[in-house]
C-alpha cells in the first residue's frame, strides 16, 4: 500500500495528479477503503500520512 501511495505522491509532484484530490485521498484515508475491499491483508502496510500532508 505504501509503495502505491509513494507513486501517487510522485505523480502529484510532476503535475500528473491533482494535489487537492491526493490530499483528500490521504486525509480521509480513502485508500484504506479500497485496500480493505480489494487487497489481501498482507498487502496493506502502514502509510506514514504525515509524510504526504
């Protein structure tokens, strides 16, 4: 999970993804909704939210 978030953050830094949407995605922990629905538990690691906010 954290690796995917890193990729999204990189996309934001290159202007390929809207930073406001990314911030909302992180602050509201929307990524966890997706992860819990579609990923195996071993794929869900801790995401350092402060790193992205």
